[in-house]
C-alpha cells in the first residue's frame, strides 16, 4: 500500500494537463509499465502479422508472375497453331484451285479437239486398212 507522507489540504489538486494526480506514484508507474508491456505485445503481434502478410504477398506475386508467363506461352502456342492451320487450309485451297484449273484445261482441250474433228458442213470418212499392210493406204492421186 501506498501511504502519503503529508495529508492533502486542497480539495482536489489537478495537474497542469487536467488529470488529477494518482494517490500513489508507484501504482501509476506499475500501471504505466503494464500498459507499455501490453502495447509492446500488440506491436510484436502486428509485426508478426505484417511479416506473414508480406510472405503471402510474395507468394501471390510469384503465382501471378507464373500465371503471366503461362498465359504468354499459351498465347504464343495458339498463334503458332492458328498459323499452321491457316497454312494447311491455304495449301488445300491451292491444290483444289490447281486441280480445278487442270480439269478446266482438260475440258477445254477435249472440246477443242471434238469441235476440230466434227466441223459443221464437213464430213470425215475413215478408210479401213487391209490386214497385213504396214504402210498407210495411198491417199488420192500420186505423183508417180
């Protein structure tokens, strides 16, 4: 217990800060010490939590960077696959176009030959070749 050496005469003395003085300075010191220890413990806990958060943030940042790299690789591979598919489609189109032009050329040649053989107003006669002849048969009057 705290015993004051002198009895107080004034009604209620007030410190310059507006707080009445504690009847026992040692009790106030113990209370201040206890509050300081509580604040110190709270600050320690806050620092520990902040360090944990920092660790979590670093992990999240690392994961985000990994995801960014993976998405960039995915984008590159999809572009490459798309280019390959377009090249393949272009090749098939060129092959189909070439084949179509070739068939059109054959059809044109066939028509040209067919029209050249059977012109209107002219008739063609085929003379059979006798068996055993190796030379073609004479055609018309000869110069002999």
